[in-house]
C-alpha cells in the first residue's frame, strides 16, 4: 500500500615508567569528587536552540550547550527525571525535562551506546491537559561526537525493549558498542512491521521507520510517524478506562520484547482507535498548548 507520508531513511608516545602512589591517590580523589558533584546537580538546565530566549522559555543557541530532544507521548511533564546510561561502562547521569517536555545531556557521551529512560506524566492529547498516569519511556542509540540526544517516544521505547531482548547480556558491557548498532536496526525493522499490521498509516513502501523521529520537526516523516502512533495509543488507552495508558504500554512493550510483534487483541484495539480518533482535534489542542503538531493535520483531511 502506498504511504501517505513523505519518504526519507594505544596509546601513542613513550610509556610512563612509574607513577607515585600519591599521584594516583590525587587523581582518584579528583575523579570521585567530580562524579559526586555531577550526580548531585540534577536541576533542570535550559537546552539552547535557535530562535528564542530563556526568558520566554524558548531557548537560544549557546556555546557548549547540548541540543535538546523531546520526550513525547504528548509532551512529558516539566521536571520529570531523565536518566542517561552508558551501556559500556554502566555510568549514568541524570537531568530533567523542561516546560516543553524536552531534555538535554549536559555532559556528552561519545562513541558508546547510551540508554535513556524517563518516567512521568504526559500531556493527554484527548483531554487537553496533563494526564493522571505516570508512564515509562526510553530510547537506545549509538552516541557519536556531535550527535544530538536520542528522541524519546513510544517508537523509541519499543525499539529499545526489543533491542535489549535480542542482544541479551551483550546489550551491556564491553561488547555493547560492537553488538548493539546492528541489533538496534533489526529491532527497528521489527517494530515497524508490528505497527504496520496494527495501524494502516504506518505501512510504508521502504519498510523502515524514519531515521530521525523528532516530533517537533514539522512536516517530516519522523514527526508524522511519532505523532500518529501517539494519537492512536492515546485513543486506545482512553477506551480502556482507568490506568489505560500504563496498561496498554505495558502490553505493547511485553509483546514486542518477547515476540517481536503485537498480540492480535492489541492489534484490534489499535485498529479500532485509529478508525475512531479525532486526530485533527487532538493536533489542534497540542498546537494551542505547545506550539507544534498542526503540520500533521494534512494527513487526516
């Protein structure tokens, strides 16, 4: 079926002979002190981007400030904790979402595989207010010099849980950098196939999810995919009633992790939601509250 979305896709030098015990102790003291200070500083930082200012909450570009990324199933509530873990070393840092549901990595992790996880309330796209349930969203990605932080949404969450299941013990430790890049690609294909079965608008000719799944990148394939899945899941969760969002996400994550696909009962739920949701109304609400989303309305007219 033809897609309604736009297509995309030794160290060198001489060896040091001796290092005194005093020098080693001093180095270790500096390292652990720095680690403790970093861990203690979990206050939210404004991530800088073009065209705004800190006073308005719309950040500007600044030197030495990492680009921000979105946490989205509806924007996540301000000050939700975001944990970033280096899967090779096991070291982690944390930050918090800003008022737009975005986060930034203050200390970049380069040439390694990182896992991002966050739990919090998200904006209810149907009701037009912050939801009552806390949800867990995550992402896994290879982080190279100059890369922005991973976008965190339902698509990235399903890819992360499937990649972790496929890689097993190799998803962490010294072999993560070798194993995970190809595993992440495999997981992405399987998630795309699973969602294409459940949602008509996720069926694509090229068989891939968008490489960059930025929900704020107006008019992009990535925005269209993330937005559509979020709208459908919001509708399906509402149909379940109390705790519908958390239970639906748990079911989807479990199915993808263990089977690489969705159970037929979940597929039927999502198909029904896709057919009955008021997508244009939800997008209008998102635009009014957060200033983006309306560009996707063209896919529902």
